[in-house]
């Protein structure tokens, strides 16, 4: 944890919002040219369904103007949320990375590792990913928060694309991805304790192992020359990529 936290500058980037444990800014990361990604532009998170009133106030105070929910309809039905009224309006876009109301279980039937599942995911759901990336680029001025359920898989893939466009090195992208497992662990441990006390099934630990992101980055590099080439191949052109690059760095 210490190595990943140091590499990914966690202390400066983590946002401790009540009942939302896996939140961090994509700012504060050094690129290959020595530039530093800007704070307040893009924030990654897990589900906001249990965010407290105080948490929503902190989210607004941080400058978030747009929320992009990456979850499937079945997830939002089971674990949805209403945005409390506040001093400023929030734009909310629900754009599922899973166009059909399904999970990714079918990918496990083909993939033998989580990394292989990710590579199948980015090939299978290209239109949805392209739509989401364009939505981020065209979002109104202000902070853009994107989230899925746990804030590690779909959110992690999207964060890797954004950081790659900014020129953040592979090692830092991997370190940022790996942090989710550690940030989610306290909640998981509480759920395990509750399950053991009640005799319920013990939940699996939410993992975000470095090898998973390394596999995805290698896939993009070997097949497309990198994440930029992948985005071009799915219809996200240079103009949109440059908009995201500028938003993260200018």
C-alpha cells in the first residue's frame, strides 16, 4: 500500500467523503514531460448511493458540476440515489458501460484472469466507451465525477484512458488503479465480520491487482500502439483526445 500510495500521491488526492470510501482526484500526478495533472478536473469514485448529506455538501464544495454514472440499469435500480437539492445544479448522466442490462459474468467464461476480462471488456463495449469518453470531453466547465459500483473496474479502465491521454507514465497509472483494493478493504472487512456473525456467505474481496491494469495497458500498446490508438479505432478522434488532454493539464 505505501508504495502505491506514494507513487500515486494518494495523500494529496484522496477525498474523504462520508460513506463513499473509494474517491480520489486525478490531479497531482506527474506526466512523462514533468507537467502535473490539475486538481478538480476529474474525480473517480465508487457508488454515491450511501453518500451522506454532509458528503453531498462536500462534493458540491469541491466543485463537482457533472456526475457520470457508468453502472448498468439493474445496478441503479438496486442501488440508486437521488441528488439532494443544493445551491448549484448538478448535471447527471447515466451512461452504462454495459449497454445491455447484464453483468460481465459471461466474460469470465472466456477469460482466465481479470486482466484478460478487461481486454475483452474494452473490445466488446467499444461504442459505450466511446460515448462515455466524448461525454467527459464535452462536459460543462467544472469538476466531472465518474463512478461505477465499486469504483475500481469500469471506473479504473476510464481513469487509465484519461491519465494515458495526459501522458502519465504506466507505473503511476498502475499504482493509482491498485489503490482501490486498499481503500475498499475496510468496508469489505466490516461486511465479512457481519457475514460471519450472521452465518451469511462471506463476500469476496474487491481486488484491483497491478497485474490486471498492466495486462490492459499491454493490450492497448500491442494491438493499437497505445490507448490513444485504441480511442481513435473506436471513433474518438484527436480533437476529443486533445480536449481531454487540455482539461487535465491546462
